[in-house]
């Protein structure tokens, strides 16, 4: 009986679609946020601001900041 109980509990851990809003930022946009500042420097600037990079990529500045934090990057 214990093994049947354990098996039913483990079946509940299956990865199924979850409710909520689907992802709107593509992998290509994430890659651009991470790679673009490394490839191009702006004239007279040492680093990219989240607002300027957001304009180039086409996402919000808050999204740029979240991606930077996720990858451990700093402006």
C-alpha cells in the first residue's frame, strides 16, 4: 500500500502546462540583450543603459534589467 501511495504522489510531479500568461520575450531578444553590448559600443560611452538597450531590442527597460540580473550582468 505504501508503494502505491508513493507512486501516485510521484505521478503528481509530472511537468504539465501551467496557468498564467505565456512568455512574450523570445530567446533571440534575450540573446540580443546579453550579446549586443559586448559587440557594439556607443560613441563616447563606456556602457549601455537599460533604456537605450531596451529601445534597440524592442522590450521594456525592466525586462532588460531582469535579464541582466538573471545572467549576473551589470550595465
